[in-house]
C-alpha cells in the first residue's frame, strides 16, 4: 500500500453571491463610519487599546476554519506555498496583565505574495483558535505590499471567555523588522505609527550572495521553541508535497482589553 494522503490544506472554496453582496455593503459602511480617519484623529479609535487597528475594505464574513491541530492552522494552499514564500507566525493572545487568553477565535485574512487579495474564493482567509496557552502557529505565505501599505495580516479577535473585548488588529511584516518602513503607509496619515504591531521575524537560512532574506536576522539556534516549530512545519510541508521550505518565521504577541 502507498503512503496515506495528508488532508488537503486550505481547500479551495468559493464565496457565495449573497455573502459577496453583503461584503460590498458592509465594507462600505465600515470604511465610511468605523474606519473613518476622523475616528482616529479625534481619539475615538486606538485610545483604549494601542493594538486596535483598521479593518480595511477587504474583510469577508463567513470564512472557513483553517485549524489543522490544537493551536495550529494553515491559511495557504499547497499551490500558494509553492508559488510564494512559506512563512510561519507564532502568535500569542494575552490580556493587559500579560496572562494568556485561552481558546480565542481569530479570523484572519491577507494578500498573497504579490499583494493581491481574493474576493470570490476564501483563498488566504480563515479562522483559527489559540490553544490552552493562548498560542497559535499559523502557516501561510509572506504577504506582499500594495498601495504604499507595508506587508500585513489582518486579524479579528473573538475571546471565548466573555471577559475580554473583541478587537480588530493587524500584524506588520517589515524588512529588517524596521517599523520606519511604515512611514509611507497611507493608513498612518491620521494616526500614530503602529510600531508595537510589527512582527519579530527571522530568516531561516544563511544569507545568499551576501544578501539576507528581506534583511532579516538569522534565526538563532538558541531559540529552541522557534527552531522546533520550524522543523515540525518543514516536515509537514514535505508531507504535503510542497517543494519549498520555510523562508522566514515570526513571533508576535497581541493584548486584548478586559471589560
């Protein structure tokens, strides 16, 4: 008998017409009211929690669950992982006291490596849940830049304990982990630069031809937890028949506010 086939990651699914029409209507309201720049300029947004961020016009409600294990999720399909650069984010959700917020549902969406969002399929969109330590490992591709915006992932955070507020935030992936890369981000015209939302990233391999991958530092061998996660996910990539290995890894922590 041959080797068992691994379950398909991020299987292709289309967005229904009524879901798409609701997305167009809802996004218009969000951009005109909730994400209006005056909300930031006048202090209605970002004052309670500094991780608060714009939702943007590209969120589509109803994305499928992308969980593949306890505290593990895959957002990108095999085809995208082979086309673009595989990227692993280890995300922790904590409260303002530094305590983990367990079993938190997160709805995430992003552009692909060329800066393109998908609206008629659930490509690079999905839900995942943190484990009992408030931690989730997300395998995806490194998002591309677009419209003077730094590379980023969007997150809508839904705590399950009813003791913390829901929150919309973003994770920024900057070359060299340098937040000044966001100076030209049009989303920061009306608000302070979101430095605390920059993901701490490392390149997995040594520099090639004297050039480090996106000017990122090499992942230290002493970072045992991250090295272990990298090795586990590289093995999973191989099991799925993905030819590429992880190009970079990142660690990020967000804080949500109690009621």
